[in-house]
C-alpha cells in the first residue's frame, strides 16, 4: 500500500483540502489554519498511531476512550469483510440477524446479572436517547403518564443530540445556541471530593451529594420524574471516583420514588475502569445501561441501551406496549459481528484484568509526576482512565491565565513529544487496554518531558 508520507506535495495537498472541505468536529477553522493545526492520521498499530507526515504517536486517549483492543487488528477487518459478503443489511425494524442475536447474548453474559436485553443503535448519544425513551415509556406503559423529567449531574456529558444535550447538565458543550432544549432536565451536583460543592468532607458527609438528590426529587414532585442518569465513574467531570456508598444511596432513592436509574457506561464500559462495567465497582444493579465506544473498539460505529429484566418486562404483554421508534442502521449486522469479535478479544486476552493491573502502575507513575512538577495539582482515576490536573500554582490555588493558553500549548507540546491526548489544564490519560508496563513508562516519560517543557515555556520554576 502506498503511503502519503512518501510524497511531501501530497501531504500538503491533504492538509489544504482537509482545511478547506472537512468540518472537523469541535475545532475552529482558525485553529486548523495554524501551523500543524490539522493532523491527518494514516495508520495505527497497538497503542500507536502514525500521521501522514510519518510521525508516530502514543494514542494516550484510545482516540476518545474507544480503541480498547488497540489499532491494527486485522482479525476484526476479516470479520467485517466476511459479514459484508454474507449479508450486509436487512430491515432492522422487522427482522434480526445472526450477529445481532449473538452479540445480544454475549452482552447478557458479561453485564451484571439481571441485564439481559440489548437495543442496538449507532452512537453513544443515541444510546442515551434510547435509554431515556425506555424510561419514559416504561412509566407510560404502567399508566404513570406524567413522568417527563430526567435528573442528571452538573459537569456531566451524555452526547450531542437534543435529548442527550438536555441532560448534559453542564456547560461543557455550550447549549445556549440550541435552547430551548427538551423540557424537564433537572441538574444536581456532581461528585467532587476535593472541592465538594457543599463544602463537606468525606466520610463525615455520609455522601450528602447523593442523599440530597432526594430533596430535589421531592421539590420537583416524584410523579414528574422519569429517570436519573449518570456515569458510574464520571469522566467529563475529571475522573472522580465516587465513594462506595454513593451508588447504593442513589439506588435506594431511585427505588423509593420509582425512578429509572440509567448508568451511562459509554466510557466506563468494557474494562476501561478495571471491571467489565463501571457500576460493578459498586455492586448495584442499574435499570438501564448505555454502552458505545469500546463495544466495538471503534472498528465500526455501534452502541446500545441495555435493559434490566424489570424494564424489559414493562414492554411485554398488550399490543402497543412495544418501545416506540426504530433506527435504520441500529443493530447493523456488520457492526454487530465486529463488536462481538471485539468483545471476544477483550475476554480472550484478559484485557479487563490488564486494565486493572496497568491502572495501578499508571497511578503510581502519575503520582511521581505530582511530586516532581510544581504545576501538577492532582492526578487521579481508576483502571486506565486518569486525569492529570494542572494549575499555574497549586499551592495558592492559582489557575493558568488566558495568556498561558494551555488549551493550545499543551496538546502541541505533547504532540511534539509523541503523544496524542486531550489536554489543557487537565490531561486525559486513557490508553488502549492492551498497553504493557514498558509502554506505560514510555507514555509517562513523554508526559514528564512535556510538563517540563510547559513549565519552561511559561517560566514556572
Ligand atoms: C459518557 C458519555 N455518554 C455519551 C456520549 C456520547 O457518545 P457519542 O459521541 O458516541 O454520541 C459520550 C461521548 O463522549 C460520553 O462520554
């Protein structure tokens, strides 16, 4: 296969056409026009990606918490080819396919006991929409027709479609241009034990942040509330791992007021946190789980809302009880076949256990950075999902200034040194689950050098 890398004129041509014709999500065109503003990735192997200029990077965020099994798995390409050649597509509203049945069966085996039914869609946002639809219609089918509100948490991220954006519960994505969104979102505070929104301290607080949700429910009247949605271990909010009692408390409150508990496992799922699913750290059963990203390691787009027996039972029986609506490409046979093969790789290669083991090692290595670098305020996370939080001066709790421009500076420095990651004052670290100890060292050494460069560029001794 010829690579673009061999031809400097072609490299430039790709970059220019990319800037002119491609709408790169979340990047302003001005940014793309800056030097090295548009990075065009060409190939990948294991934890590494190579761009058209021939630069090799560690994919320190697995793309976007996606590529669990690593890049370059030709076995997944073979599965896709075979399924396409056998039967690429059939009406997904009325029929099913062997790969869809097989994947749903596998998910019933690996999810917590009591989650046994999968509704497949194409993206995490759609999975969130579907989970909310399930929750609302579950109540409706039982004759409880006034429940339209959904409780979510400040600082959370659940997607980009209108319903998902309505429960984002944050200004992480600027919602203003799209308002009014879907009515009925109620935001409660998130978990953040270092800067508790209630200025309390764990364990004396007795997880007040969870307990107080009951007050919100009473204020809004329980009979108007359909669901509560949150990531078991929040990523958007910066890898805060809730205390053990947190989820048990949420479960108790949801049960008491008949509220559907949706766990958004779009990032947490499939081993990222060192368990198959994030909620398994807490020993409680969700009513609905949403999964996406690592379900297929990104080899093809696929996502799902996974329903508990309790929720699934609410759609049985009378005619008209079936969940309203369908998606043409939901349950796509090729995506299901690839996702199944991906989950089998995660199982066969013990990648969940590897994430747990490498996560412990990564954690100690990141803590070394905290003792070494003045700007590192905190490092935290679980499994292979970590955050490095930086400030201009952590001691006086002084943030970087606008002139410091860390949002532009840090990704550039990391890239120069050989890492692709989401970075600003916080660096998200979530490498593919196949990473080994030497590669953790290689990655942390690069981050170490990068932070030294940041301190030097900003003249922070
Ligand atoms: C927790 C969570 N839920 C939902 C989504 C939306 O997924 P998608 O981008 O596939 O629509 C994301 C995306 O990052 C996410 O992090």
